[in-house]
C-alpha cells in the first residue's frame, strides 16, 4: 500500500508544480483536446510516449497494446483510430515498436503463453512472410530486433488497409503515417517508414469511395 500512496503523493506534487508555473494550466487543458498525433505503441512500461518525446499532456492521443499491433478485428483499436482520424483530425499517426520486445520474442519462440498465443500469432504471420531473411541472422537478439522492425512496417501497412485511413485520404485529409522504433539502450527513436496521402494501396485491399 505504501507504493500506491507514494503515487498519489507524487501526483499532488506534480499538479502543484504545474499550478505554481501557470495557475490556469489545468482549467485551460480541461476545455478541450487538440492532439497532433495518434500514438500506437507497445504496453511495455519502459516506453512512455510522452516521456521519450518530451511531450506535454494534450499533444498525443494514445493507444497501446502488446507489441503495438494494428489488428483489423480489434474493436478497441478501431474505435481509437476512428476517433483520432475522424473527430480529432490528427495529421500524424505513429506506430512505435521497440527493440527487445517481449511480444516479438514470444512470436519467435515455440513457447505456449496461453491466451497471448492468439495475439502474437499476428507477429508470427510477419515472421512467416519474412522467414528466410530473419533466419539468415545468426544471433537471437538480431533476429528479435529485425522482426521488431518488420512488424512495425507491417502495422503501418495494415493501417493503410483500413477503410478509416483510405476514406480520410480520399476526403483530402493531410494524414501521414510513420513507423518508428525505440532503442531501450540509447533512449533514441529511429524512423523506419513514412507514408503520405498519395501512397499507392494494392487493389486487393483498396476500397471504393
């Protein structure tokens, strides 16, 4: 219980520090939100989006799940995406993975992780599609990190396969999608892919509007 109480005490100190600098900080923020970014990140506790981008509350709309996946049957994710794109009108979506990701490690293994097996199966599909390239890498860490990168790119592509993104682009929204990876060892972000509204989408996935 002491650790829980410590969080509450830290919150009070943080809130007071904001008011000391700007007496209207919270009253102004409470009026509305107008974020520039939708962040699709991993649930890993070591990758706090606001901290690693030095952002303030209100700048980033957030969805996090294990291994930062974009899954077309995930109504939670689709609801966040729809709200961010169609109501908040964010101009940027960031899919951010991180090296040494536990979900990616699970996908590369033969371990039985119970319910999570069904989730990481989506990463296994990316592994299967890139099996030759990944298995050329001799060390385990290298294989994990390569699959982390390939999975981020796959999730960015998955976003373009949604009717939400395609309709936004069709309607002229200046929406850009970015795939980043975070290095736990250096604290730095690296861009892997960036897609713009004129990105070509394979006809298999393309919707007519």
